[in-house]
C-alpha cells in the first residue's frame, strides 16, 4: 500500500500543477453527473465510480481502499481533487491488470509459484491465529470459572515464605565435560567469567552478559534452589536443564515489600494453578513424549 500511496501523491502533485497533463482514461468522465449503477443482473446495485473494459470500480471498493490509508491521507483523498486522482490511479491499476491477463501473465509459472507461496504463508498465519485464539479462550474460561482465582490471603502466605528477589549471572554449556572444566576454572578465577562466557556459552545472544533477577517461582526451579542456598558472590554448578548445563554466579539478593511483590506473586500463583489444571488433563488425554535423538 506504501507504493500505492506514493503513486497517488505523485498524481496529486501533477494535478496541482498548471502544466499540461497527459491523456487520462477518465478525462472524458463528467464527475458532476450522478454515478450510474451496475447492470440489473448485479443484484447488489452498487454505485459505479469508474468502468474499465468489462470491469467496474464501485463506490464500496473505493471506500474500502480509502479505509486503509492514514487519516490525514484519507482526508485528502476524500476531497474533490484527491478523489479524482485516487480514482485515476485505480483505473491505471485496472488497465495494467487487464493487459497482464490478456498477455496471460497470470498463467505464468512465476505468477502461480508466487501465489502458491503466499497461500502457504497465509494458511500458516491462519492456523497460528486459530491456535492462539483457542488458547486465549481456554485461559479466559479458566478465569471465568475462577479456576485461576488468587486471594489476598494466598498472596500474603506466599510472601511470608518468599519475600525476596535473587539476581544471578549464568553460563550455559552444551556438554557436561566442558561445563565441569569451566566450573573448576571459575571457582579459582571468577574474573574470567566474561571471557569464558563469550567463548563457551550457548545461551541466546540477547541474554549473554546480562543479570537475571527473579523471585522464587519465576525462574527455572532447579536454578532457583541453587541460588537460594548460595551466598552472594559464589559460583555454583553445574546444573542440568533442558537448555544445557548451567553455571551460575549469585550477584545479589534483596527483600521486597508486599506492595511490590503482590503483582508478581499473583502471576506466580496463577501459573501454578494453570499448570495444575493442565497436569490434571493428562489423566484424561493420553500423553506420550518420544525421546529425540540429537
């Protein structure tokens, strides 16, 4: 639509100039005459804005295209000069399309392959949307049934047990042997952390070199336990998870206020109840996870 609008603006600029204009497919159209309607066989009785060969451009089609423009551009396109230039642009597109079909470009391998690729993309987008929509509706239903309801009392109880936040750094290693070697080195030389992280970590690039802060219940359970039982400044590991072998350095711990912690605790407890509901469904639906050979 961006190129479409650039062409429209060029036409508008030409119309605003006093220079002679090139021949125009709509030059003979009297815009002051009432627009005719499509033939009687078209039961919709749409109002024409233009006819190009055997095809029509209707008011409804024009309005639909105008709705895709920015408000400022749409306002100009709805002025008399803007509307005329916009219709002229649609006519030119229609002319090019008719000529392309006459030359059978729409039957070319390039055209058909491109359409098939786009159809596959749109199918994937539709399927992903349908899946996400159903998940949102299931979650909303859980809320409506109060299956995920969290009380203030539950939040306060959780806070009494976990009123703190921990901060760590981590290096994720692909294999246990390398993790053991790096852990041994860091136990003696913590100042090599950044160097070894750059060299060996398989963590996503965006998370490397960054500190991670979390309350108990917000992070990977195995790492939460290690961090909770480690003094600040210590290097611990290695801990195996589905991501790899983790070496962690605890860099901080601080107590939170109930006010600050409450929204986070509510999310933690909701996730726990959601997980419990999904775990219960495994008794209803058969679940088999097959081992993958990497």
